[in-house]
C-alpha cells in the first residue's frame, strides 16, 4: 500500500495535541521573592520566570536533591527563563544567587 506525503501530513496535523502543550503560566521574581510562592501546572505546560527586580536573580529547579533545570546565572531585570514541565511531581524553585528565595511548583498528570 502506498501512502502519499499529503496523507501523512494530514494525519500529523490531525493528531490531538497534548493538554497544556500550548499553555504557559508564569512565576514573577520581585522584591526578592517568587510570586506566586506555589504554582500548580499540568505535565506539558510551560512555566516562565520573569525577573522584575533591579538586581539579578537566577532560577534553579530541584526534584528532591537533583537539579533538573537552571537559568543563566544572572537574569537581569525584565529577563525571562522558561521551562516545560515534563513529568508529575513537586519541584522546589530556588534563586541560585539568593539562598532565602524559594517557591514550589506542583506538576499534575
């Protein structure tokens, strides 16, 4: 059986997209805090971190003791960093420059 390129292209376009794949949520960095302090997202959702402080910050994501993502070491004012949440669980967010800053992202299936 021969399948044309047009048939394959149509099949790919018609595939259902994963829930949350095009959605984005954000966590602001301002006044030396992450806001909101707890964010709930679904697997496949993108989370953007935006630094609104005048001083630089960084974003480090930890699952238990394991670092799973890290932004540039210095995100300047109005710079952003985004990451797609790829599996369920709880992620602790910390600033790599300011140890007192933390938040939590809860990733649901």
